[in-house]
C-alpha cells in the first residue's frame, strides 16, 4: 500500500490547534457533536496499563530497530516476552541492524510464537482494514496499533478524530509510544501525520 492509498484510507487531516493533550489516554471511545456538523471524538488506552507493560521494553537497541521494538512492545502489552534481538534474528536470519518494512512487520504479526518463558501465543495483524474508525475502536478496546511514518515505526495508543453523518472520518492528532532513545510517550508531529504510510491492527492471544 503506497502513501497516497494510506492517506485516502485513514482520511488524515492535521489541525494543529486541536491536539490531544499528552496527559490524556482514555480507555474508552468518547464523541461529542460540534457546531460545524461533525462529531469530535477521542479514543485511547489507559496510561497506567501501558506503563506497566510497554515501558518494560525500553528503547530500540539499534537505530534501525524501531519496528522490532514496536513488535516487542505489543507482545509485552499482551503479556508475552520476545526480545528485539530474537525478532530481528528470526526475520533476517541473524542479528543485523536492518530496517523492517511493512512486509516484515506483517509477517511477524501473523504467526505463532513461543515467548522467552516457553508460552505459546498467536499474533494476527491486518493493515488493510485500518482506518480512523477501526483504529478508534481498537484503542477503545485497549488494543494498540503499529503506525509507520517517515521511515519510523511507533506504537499508536491514543487519537483524536472527527466523523460526519456520511461515515467520513479524519485523524486530527495522535499519541504514540516512540521507541527511539529519549522519546517515549509523545504527540505525532503534523509532518508525521501527513506522511503516515502504514498502520497495523493487532490481535494477540494464547495459542
């Protein structure tokens, strides 16, 4: 899926004056009508839940391993431990400082794993059904997504978007967990929002 298709599918629109506060991370989906004929909505995962799980991952270990760090974060969020080095080794055959493209990310998200404690689990990922409404539904149900923009992968954990009576939705702002050293929880920049080219919905269950 190219950038043009992705932008069309998720209906991205940047509104710098209407960002979600970094202090907000709601384990719910909340919408309210505006005076302009559309609804303004928020969805997100409880920060406390994320702090107990995702933060245990730490930073990406090499400058090209944002994708592996995001996959590790997702698995840890669901209670399974698979470290970045193992994800990279099983992807590229050895531990190399290589990027992961959408094909590699989706391959890792659509398979059965045995975590570092010997527990079997199944991960399923889907990039084609990802849009603002499905992302909001996932976040409201405490399911983070992986988002790719400007050559960098991050974990999407909260968002603000608008929707109208015709079913059209536009992403206004987003909160992510950025695995780059020193980043962590932050807002996506307007430039990052404009250049989103990849978004993956993820389900993880014990096998």
